[in-house]
């Protein structure tokens, strides 16, 4: 796992139970280096599971 993913997991554990967050998916051309929607979806699902274990709701802001 990447260091930034480890840090994100820690951060998700710091929010109070009941917190609701939205995950922004970057469309092609919006970020560099580019990240495919598939990779973003996989990461979102991993982080959503971590958030859920900590009583945090992680929803999708703009996924198409």
C-alpha cells in the first residue's frame, strides 16, 4: 500500500463517528499524473471500507 493511502486511512479514523464525507473522482485530463477511473474506484472502495469500520460514511460526489 502506498504511504499516502496509509495516511488517508489514519485520517479517516480521526473523524467522529457519524461524519459524512464525499469522495471526488477526477475525470480524464483533470489531474496529473492521470489516474484511470478504475483505479480511482478501487481506491474509493478500500477507503469506504476503512471509513465504514470507523463509523464514517464515505459517499461519491461526482462518479459517472
